[in-house]
C-alpha cells in the first residue's frame, strides 16, 4: 500500500511557509526532484514540523513517468470567465510547504531550503500563512466547513492504489487578496448572501434561500448528482493593510478543481462567484504531490 505525504493531513499547526521555485536552466527533471527529495525530513513528521513537496506535473512526469497520472497538467493558462474576468496562471516547478507550531521554525527551515536548492532552482515566490480564530479566514467566516473528516480525506485527496501516481495528490495553490475596506463596509446579511452561510454559526442556506451566485453555490462541483469534494488546507496571509487567503486544495483528480475555478469565474455559463468581487486571485498553480514511496526512489542514501 502506498502512502501519501503525511503533512497533507497534519492539522493544527499555527505557522506556515510556502516556497515556489523555478528550475535553473540546464537542470534536468530528475536532478531537481532528487534535490527536493533530499530535503530533511523529505516525507515524515519530525519534532512537530511537517513538510509537503510538490512538482509541476509535467516536470514530475519527465522524472518519474510510471508514477505520474497522464491527465494532470500545470496551471498553464489563465481561467477566463464572464465580462473579461480572469484568474491568473503563475505556474512554477517546485512547491515546498513547511508547517510548525511557531514561525521561527518555519523561517529557519525555509532559509535552509532556499540555500540547499540554490544550485538547481531559484525562489520565485514566498508566502507566510497563519491561523486566525481557529478556523476562520479574514472575511470573518469559517473556512473549510464542508471539509471531509480525516477518516474520509485520504480517499478524496489521494490517488487510489493501482492507478498511475497512486498515493499522490493534485494540489491547487492560489493567493487571493481581499478588498477588506469594501468587504467590511457591507452589513452582515449582505456578506452572508455572498458567502452562502451565516457568519456566527456557519450554517449553510438551504433551498431557494441560497443565492445562485454565492460562494458556496459556485464552489460546489457535482457529477451525476453527486458532490465531488476536495480537501482544503487554506490559511490566511498578510498584514493589517493587505491580506487575504492562501487556497490550498488537494484532490485525487484535477478535473473537479478546474471545474470549481471555471464555475467561480462564470466560464461555465453560470453566474460569477459574488465573492470574486471582493477577493482577487493573484497567483494560480497546480502541483503533483507524490507519494512517500515515489519520493523515496529519488533520495540519496545517508552515510553513517
């Protein structure tokens, strides 16, 4: 049985660091994967620190074709919707996520990682995330209300045994900046209609009470009458003057996440997600997060 990277499911860390890298010219895919796999710890939880790594799907496929789902691709083009609205593509080659109880740990590990990968990759983006009021984002609403439980999450987030890329996961990573002034100027009932849930209790509106353009309505994906879930690990980022949400979504298949983005943008012919009028996507990337066993094939044996 193959095993997914444990940090995907390690809830409760207060501090997060996200690092996106681009391969240096002339560095082949296998050499880059090997350098990332040799980060310590490459795929375990040690001392309360969690590490998750992912790769541009095309890069991972070049390095490990037998361990890559054929249909997964990078975020190689913007998602265009109604009225010229677009979600940008900012695909990089490597994604590294550290999570720990305190930011000093994340800082030191991130600093070491940038140095360790300097010969094969350059840092193109870095984000710091943190928890806010346990499980709320900076709109004041609870985030991840519909997330599957940890008993269910592996079946949703990880590719099943026997399939190409088994134990791996497709990651969607986006930075969303909130227009806090405009959002906070809205009365609570107006905010609740935009989200599709009550603010204090996080109770989802039912039936005709759910606006068609609400965030809840436009982010739910259905196939054959069944809702297709993803496993979210979203965290807030930023300062008092500029902040937002880092969207971190894991799924066994890419299609449901791409469909979610198209619905939010109104690219499916439906209404654009009302929340996108108060929150702007600044980045967009897909990464393949390999299983522990697939990563282990690239690690360098330790001496001693």
